[in-house]
């Protein structure tokens, strides 16, 4: 059986065969090729199993007709004749692109659920320069297929768990490679953030989980894994929508490789303009037990009704980044055809509150949701002001009214209550900046709950998780470590109760210990895999140097081998150092988890310390703050200054003054001597 490290590294190696330099979205090509190989290998393996069962049962091999029937029946998917991996592999190099393109299209035609998924890329697409060459050169395709060719990807060699984890490892590598670009953020949410959300909203076996901006389906898969912890196997109905075609295909492949396709529906389309999951009367969006999302931050032109702004000469007015400024129609006549915007219509230039209202509308009667947002949603928007207050008699704007609506219930244009009442917002977590792919701005997580416990009615938990030292800073991106996760999760789940914190801490500690060990095993195996050829070569070189006198090596050859052995020893010594360093980091992470456990227990009983971590805020206090949820209004976010020993400080000042006086005296003496001359 392949390990996920072996398979993950193998798949990443496909990028180095030339695909990375040939197409911008090369990950889609690699993932589609992997899926094709998996389907083909599993089909052949399933057929082989049926043949063996036949022979064991009847004591003879099946006839040609029986064999044909076995090959055609008993499979999850149909692969037409001539469309297997081996058929493409054995084709002439010049015909390989066409054969692969034809094969995946034929499989898609024969299997409705795979349409647009297995054939999401065009392998036979011509180069854009009109040369008559292929965009993906046949030699590059051959090299990519060669990487996979000798590795069986059927269930006997690669389990769905291993294949799915390797696939996610590969997706993360793609995202890491494009951290600063916009595309990484479109399909990948850091797993630490997903874990916080899933463990707070707690999807239960048999429930439904929905993600309106699915990306590569990380939230949905994590939700399935969470129910497997509870029930022993994934037991959940998964729903998602994704607007980007290639990303939609990636998310569906992810479902198939994890063995979750039978319980999942991920549809393609614009969630705001064309939501695919509707109620029976199609007038409103369908509701789900749990909702997760990391929607595009501050998406402009969410209803696609913006037009370029023109100057006096009819030319488009450009922004600093070179894109056109847009003008939008008046909102007065706008009506959402799916009844989601009951809290207000936000500016067409910013879609944050549109996605939030879609998510709230998608929550069932006892629904819960966890949503990643930019921090601006906590405080953007202006309340009403009288003429006495600001001289303008200002009306409240829509972003303010929407946020207030999440806390009190929707209001009409005159500020009168309408519809569902009560505070849907359960908790707010402010995260460090530079945590997400494609943006450096700080994010926040909003948790909504239509079935809040009685002690949380009209209250909101505010958690501040962005304090310096509560995350690891790296040159490219900030990271939440296991002990950082523990700090956030216990605050969320305990909700201010030290008894609950004491109850749940041991279980979460052990789970994080397990995650640390899994990551260590993965990292150490990955390190060793990188030098496996050198380890084998070292054994060979040492064997040659140890040969008997009868086959004694020439001095020049021996010198060459000894130099090579020294080089190999150096490589292996560095590898062993990396393995030890990984173990030391893991031990420090375990110690940090223990330290945070003690820190949290001490914090919960110290009112002054609690103020620096979280606050449980009554709706009355939020109203007094004009429904502004900016964390510093409720939690002490200031970094405490270092205490100074005044006696020691006075001594240091006196010493500095003495040194200064001595230097001045010497300078005066020098100047006097120069004057005398």
C-alpha cells in the first residue's frame, strides 16, 4: 500500500515534467490525469476480482462472452472500450493528446455524473500561436503519464483515505506555490481555520452541510470526517456550489477520491445570481442543518450590473490597478428574486453582506453556520444621526442595518421590526492578518445559530485571537499552530465556563497530540523519501569498497568511490539532522499545548486576564455601541507594556549621565588644546 507521503510527492513530481510551464492552471491538468488513472485502475481491479471469484466458484476461467460481461458490469462507472489508461499509454506519441482527450470525453458521455469533471481540461487544445502544435506538447504528456504509469491506483494499493489525503496535500502545495496570487484563495482555506469552524458548528450524523462557495471542498470533506469521528463512518449529506469551472471539477474529484461522491452534490454556477439549491416552490433558497463558507472578500459587482465609468471624453476611468471603475444603478428598484436580502440591499460594489444574507437564508430552523469574512463587516456602515448630532439628519445605511438585523432581526425602511426576531449571531473570532491565501488583510469568523442555548440568548461571544505570539509569523504567510487552535477552540466551546473548559480540554489535547504526531510522521517520511536513492547508493558504494583483495579496486576508482561515499554520508547526515529537528519541533508543539492548557485554566478564573482573551457581550451593550462589533470595543486588545524596575532604571540613567559628562569633559579638553595651538 502506498503512503500518502509517497503518493503526494509522486503527484507533485508531475508538475516538474513541464506542465507547470505550459498552462497557467496546470493543477487542473494534473488532478484530472490522476482521476483518469484512478478510474481506469480501479475498473481493471474490480474486473480482476470478479474473474477470481468466478474461478473460485466454478473451478474454471470464464469464457470470452462471460469475460466481456464481467468487464461491462458491476462497476461504479462505465469505461468504454479503447478508453482505458493503457489505451492512451500505448498510443503513438504524436496521437497521445487526441487519444487522451477522446478517452476522457467518452467516459464523461457514458457517465452523466462525470460530465465536466473528468473532462474539465482540453488535452488536445492547439497552441495559441497558430503554429499547429499542441498547447500541451505530446512529450510533456508522455512524461506526466510516465510518473503515474508504474503506480497502481486501485483500492488494493491506495485506499480512498490515502488517495484523498494525498490529493489534499497536492492542493495545498498548489496553494502554497501561489500564495500571493488570487487563485489560491479561490479554492483553498487553511485547514486550521476549517477545523475551528467545523468543531464549533458540530455537524451531526445524518445532517446536511452546505458550502455556497465550495472551492476544493475542504469544508465539506472536513464535515464528513467530523461525523466519522462520532459515528465511526462518514454519515452526512453534502451540498456545495462553485462558480469557477476548473475549481468545481477539482471539488468533485476530491469527493470521488475520498469516497464521498454518493453523499455529495456539488453544482456549478454563480451562487448569488443563480443559486442551485432551492426550496420546493423555487421561490426561496433551500435550507440546511449546517453552513460553512469562505466567500470572496469584498467582491465587487456581485449582481453583475456595473458599467465602466466614463470621463468627459468617453474613456473609461481606471483604478490604480488598471481596472475600470464601475458605476451601478440605483438600488431602489432592486429585488432579490430568491428572497434572501430581507435585512437590506448592500452596495453593489461590495458583496460581503450579500453572501452573509445568503448564508443566513440557507440555515434551517435549528441551523448553524461558520463563515470567514473580512473584518470590515464588523464595523462598516453608519447608524442614523439626527440633525442635532451631525447637522445632516443622516439616515442609517444598508450595511449598518444588515449587521443590526443579524443582532435584533430585520427592519423595514422606516426602522420598524419585521420578520424573524432575535440575535442570530453567536460568536465572533478575530484572526491574525496574512492568514489566508491571496490576501494579507485580517479575517474574522462569524458564527450564526438559530437554536442558541437559553444562556446565550441576546449575547455574543467575542474572541480576540490576533494577539502577537498567538500565531507563527513566516515571511510568506502566518500560521495557526496546534496550541493556537486549542486556545481559540476552548474559548469558543467553553463559552466562558471554566467547568466546561476543564471537561473538554483533555479530549482536545489528545486529539492535537495525535495531529502533531501524524504531521511528524508525514514530515519525517517525506524527508527520508527525498534521499532514498542516496541511501541505496551508499549501500552499494560501501559494498564495493569492502570487496576482497582478489577483486581489489584500482586506486583511482577507490578514491572516486571514497569521495562519493563521503558526499553520500554528508547528504544522509543532513537528512538525519532534519529528521531530529522535526522531532524536536513536534516535542515543542506538544509542550506548547500543555502550556496553553495551563494558561487557559488560569485565565478563566482571573477576570483581568479574561478581558484580554474574550468577552460575552449583552445585546444592550452592543446597541449602546451603535451595533459596532469592532473587537477593541469589548476586548482589551492592547499589548501590555513590559514592567520596569524603577530603581534599576534610575541607576541606568545615572550611569548614562556620568558617561555623557565624562565624554563632554574629554571633548572640552581636546578643543582647549587645539585652541592653544
